[in-house]
C-alpha cells in the first residue's frame, strides 16, 4: 500500500474520531482531526495538505449539505468519504455527492481502509 497521504478525519464523537485516527496512523497515513465543520473548512483551506476527508456529516455547527457544497467549491478534487449509518441516507440525499459512503457498523474500519486506499490510488 502506498502511504504518506494526509487524511482529515471528522466525527462528532471524539472516541470514534480517535479510533479512526489510530487505525489510519497504524496503516501509514498522516492524520489530522476536526471536531466540527468550521475545523474542516479551516484545515482544507489552510496550508496543511489534505489528500482525503473522512466525514461524519452529523456535525454540531453546520448542515452536511452546506459543508459538502463549500468543500466542492474550495477543493473540487478532494475525495470525501461519508462515514455514517445507512439509516441516515434516507434523510440526507447530499451524501450521494460524496465520493464514497461507508456505513458505520461493527467491521466497517477494514472496509473504510479499503475504500480509502482505493480512492487515494486513483488520485
């Protein structure tokens, strides 16, 4: 696996965010974390390189549709992986504007790693 990519992880739950960060770091990625939409926009627009965003769209400060729209305007080539429960798909059709959707469930971390690797290799 090619490593050295920078991944931005955002999740409203700090335990989930840290777990994903540990797993991605162990897989060889450089990891940044964001706890809210404002952090995501700041880091994506900042000087730090971001090669991929893992996004939990249930953020406290911004609607996921608005966040995705702003991200697409600022960085249209940035791969975005929505990491959420499949039951949320019904209420949020904007998830389809992401590059991939990975359901939060028991073994999803291995699937998430596969999706990330695939997206980054294509980039």
